[in-house]
């Protein structure tokens, strides 16, 4: 049949249920009786003073303090919940702190949808990510203006300017359903991408913030989803400081992130949202964080019921406030009224918390005349624009990773007159979007993108699903599967080339409460292999003898050993955003030369992985995995070839406070222009303690014209070579011998340069 735009979901012909709001977020509001809330008859005495908080010439901190001083205890408790009501007597508009923009403004009508975060990480292009984040902030301002102008200045859920993103947890295990939201498995790459996104989103105005970012989930949070409300993560001390914390530190110290979200789980026995270690010691005392901390949705209730850490909701709320968790997502902090009255917490401690998150609204300019706030001038129509769509397309192009190519790609348009496109993912909009997504007005599926790219005058494009992504656990549809497969294979016999778009989608890997498919549980995967029903179909497609390209869609690593050995071409498309179909077509037919790189290790089998609940990094990620990966971290092929010239260090002996420069020339020796991602790793030669096999410490994506060379100079601060000394309880840069490794991937090292580190 000719291409049909009828949408299909992961279970063959019907779209699987896509939960837009996590179920737990709804349960938060019904699982316990509300604390007693009364309206004070007499306002505080401060209300008789001139309203300093309305004076834009005053410092934000003083304005927030003045505003809080005018509130009653009950009003403060209500403000401390994400859905903060208006206080008419003060002229304070309603505001909801819960807003999402992981890869585009989400859950708020039409907006530009960029590739999922894991795909943007594959670009290895922080500068482009900065531009994307700035554009997201522009759309956020436009949509906020559109809403508030129609609602007397109030902001409802998903219409505000405080965004709970980025997710900078380490993707330590590919079974985690939410790993797609992260920037991958490496703390250095995650840190660089996080800082770029945060700075792009928050803007560069010296006074006002364009849109406020929130680094989450702090800390040591990466599944299993089914256990997150009662799980106690207890990583080895060095893993905690060397893997789970550095990207958060970078977000605070370099990115100056406005907010941090506490995680659901316990850490070393204490709930993250009530952890003095995380919130008081590390975040504020050591890193100098000045913003506010918000609990994940229902996490305060977990302190009481999930973790059984506090005897009452009042005690749980008090413990969180005392530790430094200022704002809750839900209604739990209404209990703070009783907590103060019962002596569990001082009202001044609550004041501090309320001042912190209210200061965010001041920094956003929400209480100041629009003429004073540069970002308030952004038109209310500046979202879902053609210009922003082009940027989404550019990021999609940069995110695509060519995993394998035996010479089949790029396809020759002159030789292909009939092309068969198969797979549920080929024509399912949900596959483009990932999770925490917006709604694109004109999404381009893979099948549609190929059709539009080739044009009806040059080629005929045919589409059939062929097989489902995975079987349901209660599946009785074998006859239907056999019929669909036979129909697809019959069509494939008459094609000049075959594109199979498979893998998984975010209906299968997701945040909790996933639909019941084999190999998946509560949003996580139980096995990382490509679902067997797809491998069987791919074997049948290969048997036709037609040129076959496998396009894998996933937000995580996929084990596909048969495919890697037998298929001529494999493309990793991730969840590529609204323009993903066009970007894929451009790559398949050679208009775009792919240069994406894997931000995660693709293992060969689930058996390569430690237990999912084990938060030790032993034998995890490229830094510690002792086996042979299917596709290594940093891997990605091109349609051209790059020759690395001799690499050199500007100094072969440095001190711990120095910055090292790695320099080389890269020559494009092929016939096509292309980008190369030069990667710099380091390893200890003779360390006194166990160290990673290698660790990323620098990278640069560079365009190189064919038959031309480009000079590369990558700065590596020596402090990036640090590790955590468990005796001294501090980071140290060990003196002695190192190797600086320069290459195209973690398993494709082109140069090894000796380095000696001395004292300060």
C-alpha cells in the first residue's frame, strides 16, 4: 500500500495509553486528609509599612523578605506548595511553580519539540544546546505572556517560567525508563551539557532571568522506577563524589542554576528531600547555592509513608524544611501550619524557605513593570515558529548516530524508485516526542519525512507496520501478527530498498506506570535486547535480499548483537523531535553527513549488567566496564574519513591548578564535508588507588570541509583529573604519571600522550 498517515502505536495498530500526568502526582492530593488551615483574621503588622516588595529599585532579597513579612502563617504554608494561590489583599498573583521544558515547552499546547535530551547529548555540541535552550526560553516567555495577559497576571500549571529541568542524573543502567531524559552516562559530558542548557535557558541579563532552570533529581537517582518511593541508595563513597555529584556541582558553580529538585529516594538512610548532607552541607555550604530547593511530586509524603522516616506528615514537612527543601510539589506543606503550632519548626525557618522561592519570581521580573524586564518584550506569538522548527531540524541532524555502515549508506536516489518503510515507529508521532514533551503542530514522522524528501515524482514510498514493537503480556494476537508480517514481506519483495524503523518508544520506557509489554515493568526495561519479535522480522526482511537499513529508536542503549553482525547499516535516531522524519531522510540519502556520538555504552546483553538496584559503578559505563561493548561510548561513524595529525600537549608537566591544552590537526580525507567529534580522555598510569579505565575530560565538535584540515585546541583544566580521597574526605589531583588519550571514541584512541602532574 502507498504511504498512509494513520498513526500506529507500539501495540501494532492502536496507540498505547500515554499518561500525561504521573499517577503518583494525582494520588498526592487524595491519599491523606488535609491539615487544618484557617484564615487569620488579623494580618501581620508589616502590612502597615510601605510595600518595599513592589519597589523594583530594591534588591530582590530584601523585596522577598518584605513580602513574606506581610503574610500570615497560613498564607506562607499555602505559598510553599507548587500551586501557590493569589493573595488579593497583597496584590500577589497566583503562580504554579510546576512547569516543564525538557526539550521544548511541554504540556502547554503547541510548541517547538526538539530531540529528547539523550539525543541532544549525542550531538556533543554544547553551543547548539545553549541556542536550543535560549529558544525554549523565548517560547516559554511568549506562552507565559499569552496566558497571564488573559488571566489577570495569574499563572496556572505548565504556564509559568520556573522549569523543572534539566534532568542531570547519571544514566548508569540502560534499564532505567527515564534515562532518556538525561545527557547520558558520563559526568563530564553531562556537566558540560547541563551548564550550556541552564545558561541558555536562564539568559544573560545581569539582573533578570529569562526562564528559571532546575537541576534534578538531587541526588543518586536512576531507578528502578517501581522502588523510587522507598528505595535507599547507598553507593560507595568514591562513586558518590566522582560520578553522582560532579554534574550537579557544575550546574551550581558554573551554571548558576536557579533551583534544584530533591529526589524521591533515600541516600544513606535519609530521604533526599530531608538530607542535611545534600541540601545543607553540599549544596549550600560547599557549593554556595543561592536558589531554592523543590521536592519532587509527593516526595514529602514519601518521607512520612514511603520511607517511614517521620511519624507524621507534619514531622516530615518540618524535617524537609529544616534540611533545606523550600517548596513542595503537592499539598504536603500545608501541614507546616500545624508543624509550627506544634513546635516542630520555627516560623522563621519557614520564612527563610518562602523567601527563597519567592525570590525566583522576583528574578523572573514577574512583579516589575514590563518596560524594565527585557524578556517581557518577547511577543506572545513567538512560539511554534518556522525559525524554531529549523533549529529543531538542525539539532535532530546533529543527534543522529551512524552505528554501522558497510557501504550501503548513503542511499543513491537515482537507483531507488520504490522504497519500503516498515515498523510501527516509522509512522508514529509518539516516537518522535519522547517524554516530558510538548505538542508539535506539524510533526514529521520518518515515513512522511522520506516521502516528502524524495517527492512523489522521483520515487514511490510504501509503508506497512510489519510487526509490533513488543508483545503485550496478555497477547493473543499471533494470527494477526502472522498476517501483518506476511503482508509486509510480500511488499518488501518488490522494493528497491527497505527501511525498518524499530526499537522502542516512550510508551514502553518511561516514568512509572508503563503499559504491560514483555520486557518492561513499571516504566523500566527488564531486558535491554531488541524485542525478539523485531529481530525475527528483521531476519525475514534480510532474507529478501533487498538493501536493508535498520533505524533504531530508543532513549537508551539497545543490545542487538544479531543486527550488528548481519545487517549492513544501522542508524540510531533516538526520539528526534518534531522534525525527526526529515532529518532521518536527509541522513539516509546523504544530504546530511551524520556525526552524532553515543553518550552511553551499548552493551551486548542484559547479562553484561550488574543488578539494577546496585548503585556501585563497578562494571558500569565505559569508565568501569571491563567487557567488550557492542558500540562504545563516543562511537559514531561518518560518510567521510578523518585523519588525525600528531597530537601534542602545550606542557608535558603541569601543576594541579593549571589548564592543559591538547592540540592537533584533523584532516577530512574523504569526498564529503562533515563534522568530527574529537574526544580527550585521561587515565592514571600508576595510581595509589583504583581508578576508571579512562575518563572523558574534553571534547570538541568541528566542521571540516572535504580535503581540508582544521586545527583543534581543547582546554583541559587539570582539576578535571581529580578523584575523591576517602581518607582526607576531599577531592585531590594525584601527583604522578598520566596518559592523555585523544581519539574519535572511547574505543578508538588515535594518540596517547604522557603527562606528569606535580604540586600546586
